[in-house]
């Protein structure tokens, strides 16, 4: 990636709906070479997709919970089984394999506390191989970035 590719990525992170004509002017290219570079960034996986940012509270999911999960075993098979199970839960927005005393960190969204309780009882705690969980409720989001820093 050169400096023009980085400019393209930065601009598309800020606004993924830019037209090639707008983007090309921003990065100092004519439209055709700019379109080729965007296509190349998509094909190489640097740009992995496009989406809309939405307000989770306005969608009726104002509660964010981080759930630390400790598994009975940390084998490849146990991790894969856990990942496959939680992948089916729409409330799980992110799932990370961690170092330290907790094996997994989940970011979960919910309508309210009873909704989260149903998620725990009806979904998460039915996943085999969980030794224990620890939940932390967010009070507010202090920083949330959608764009990665410039390279």
C-alpha cells in the first residue's frame, strides 16, 4: 500500500458511500485509476465490506454488556465449538479470544436487563464447556471509533 491507497482507505472509512468521482478528487487521481485501486483494495481484503453505522439505542438495544467467559478447556476443539455456538446469537456483536484468566470476551447488546437475563439463561449458559462468566454493564460509551488510525 502506498500513500494514495492509504488516502483512499481513510476517505472510505469516513464515508463508504463516496462516489468514485468524489473520491478520485480527494486523493488526486482521475476516476479510472481510482476505481482500479479501490477494486484492488477490495480484492486483496484491505477493504472487507461496506456498512451503515446505526444507533443501537434507537433500534431498541440501548444496553451494552461485556461478558468474560472462562471455558472448561482451552483446546482448539473447545474454542471452535464455543465460537460456532455463539456465532448463532444475534446479541453477540463481537467475540474475542483473550489472554489472562478469562478465555473469551463478548460484547453483547440487549433491550434491557430482563432481555439480557433471557439471553444468559436461554442461550449463553446452554453452550457446553463454559466454566463461568462475569458480566460488566456499560454506563455510557466514552469513545467509539469506526475508522482505524492512519498508517
